[in-house]
C-alpha cells in the first residue's frame, strides 16, 4: 500500500511539472502556501511554521524591498517575531534583483535550513517566484550582445509597443498566454526584451525553450492554496486598501515618487498614487483604482495558481488543525 501511495503521489507532482526527489531517506518537505492577496497567507504560514518548528521563506516579489512597506503589506513586527522570516525587506528598490537571483538565494537558504530541519514554509502570491523555487528555470542559449543592443535601441526609440508587437509576431503562443494569465508582464520592458532577444537570437519561439529541463530539488513540495468566494475576497481587498491608506500609504508613495520609473515601483498601490501626484486624477479616484486593480491582480493570481493540479485548496476560514492534518497525511504518503 505504501508503494502504491508513493507512486500515486509521484505521478501527481511529476504531471504538474514538479521534480520529485529520489529515495525516502531524509526527505525534506517544503510546505508552500499560495493564493490571492489579502486571503490570509501570512497568518497561516506563521501558524504552520510554529507547529512544525521551522522557518519561513517569503516569495512576495515586492516585500523584498525595504523602501516599500505599507503598500506591500509587509508582515507586522509581531508577525515577524512570531516566526523566523527570510527575504523580507532585504533588498533596495535601487538594486537590480531578478527572479533568477531570488531562485539561487532561496535554494541556498533552503539547503542551509534543511541541514537541521526536515521542514520549511514557502509563502507568497508571486506565482513566478513560487515556480522558481519549486521548479527552477529552463536553460536558454547565450544571445549575441549585438542582438541585445539592437533590441534595446529599438525599445528606446519605439517604446514597449515595439516589444509587444515583436513577441506577438515571433511567439504568438507565449504572447497569448501572457495576455490571458499575466498581462502585467507585457508592460515589463526588461522581461519583454529578454523574450524578444531570445526569439531573434535563436530563430525559435521563446516558449519552445520552456519546460524542457527538470531541475532537481532536495525537497518535496506540499502545496496549500487559500481561496474564498469572490465577493468575500474583494471585500477583504477593499478593506486592506483602506487600512493601508490609514497607516500612511500616501506619505510612503510620495517619498518614492521621485523614483517612480524604477521597475520595483511599477506596482499596484503606488502607480495610482503617482498619477495623483502628477495631477492626473483625484485622490479619491486613485484609491478606488488601487482597489480595482488589486482585485484584478487577485483574479490573475488565482488563474496562475489554479493551473497547478498538485495544489490542495482550502477555504480561507478552514480550521488550521484540518490543514495540519492534511499536511501530515501528505508527508506520511510521501
């Protein structure tokens, strides 16, 4: 029976694209919590870290930056004291920090943690960063620097629309996927330039290099998703935005306004207030736009995470004992 359960569990993870560690000895477990913003991931991650006596890896791509605290809903001092966290406000918005950099640092930290513990908790709503830890990145061939310069020059002359049109022409499959699942990426010039230069430099679609190599990991992911009825989810988001404003988001955004062109600040909650500072919209309208755009972001988060068949979904009000019981059963199966 144990062998049959192991085989079934292995099929679930490998089908979903997650590497499955070989052997049962000294198996490490990465309890991963995903879901939309404002759903309660932080409080659950702390409860699980306390129960399993382990530490937390944060993979919220905006909570890395120490200049962005209120608008990214960084855990409170009390929450940070309740369990050891890593990758919270450890970078500056002026640093060039990529998802690839995060993958390397997060895996190194996990290797360190697993020397003394069989468990760790990974938590965050940044789907790409979660996948970077669980799956790793695909390998791409080196691109001639002349091609990089050409793409950069064209972008500087023609803007982001040039990159979008080129990607749609050279890799319509990937362009459509981004449009439907992660449209914010289409507005990210650094990532778009990378997609286009790979297409031009190799003569192949960028998407043809995806999911080719399976990176090995020394842990097994146990993935927990939190969700709620859409009306409740939106209500929680609206309330969080109001709390952020009352806690000083306006002043925080005003301090960051001189650096508004930085990639880290192309973020919901800041962009809208930057438009207010430029006199383009009223403050009341800016706050409503933050709520609306955060709701849209949450919807895209769910779309991303729902693609993974290995995730076990729970209502956000589920008793934590039930979630812990599920994790324990999954560990025994594995």
